């Protein structure tokens, strides 16, 4: 679910659901913990979680998604992203990739691209970035 000035992924999610994709949304478990991805479909109830972010109920089934739509504040063409600083998506993507093949797709406005994002060893790289103008394939970089 979008927060602050993030690009709104809901129209894309509606198209994906219409094409047969099963959706999930993250629940924040707590600081320092990966997100819990919970099955969700349009029309299902949402609760207000940390920072007022809408998320599925705690009893929604937990899933390991194949593709993650990842919000960001800035990205570069090396596949690095800058988020809001708590590292939730990095802590989620890395162990998920240890269990299965998972594609991390950043969703952003083209204006959020920067020449270089600072990176640490615990940051998870993006595979693709979708902007309003292009699909940027970062695999193999």
C-alpha cells in the first residue's frame, strides 16, 4: 500500500489480479524483523498497522511471493534502492531469495532515479524498476 509520496501500485495490482495473479501485502512484524507477506485480494478487509499503513489481518495466510513490488525513495541503474530507512524490504527479500527464486521489482517515478545510491552488504538488489516511462531491467548488472 502506498505511503507518503510513493507511486501508487494499486492500478498495477488490479491488472495483475485480473490476469490471474494471486496478491499479497506486507504486515510489519516489528523493527528488525522481515515483513510478513499475507495473502490478500481486492475487497478483503485491511487493518491499520504501524505508521497507519493498511495491511491484511493477522490471520490472513502467510505466503512466499514470486514477485515483490518494492516501494522506494530513490534508485540507480545498479539495482540499488533507498527506502524509508528501516530495512524491512531488504530483510524480507534476502531470506525469501534463500528459499526460492523471487524477483524484486522497484516501482517508482522516473524522477526518483539518481546516479548512485549508497549501498551496504545487507541491501537487496532490485531485478527490475518500473517507472511511468520505462521498464529498466537490472539483471546481469
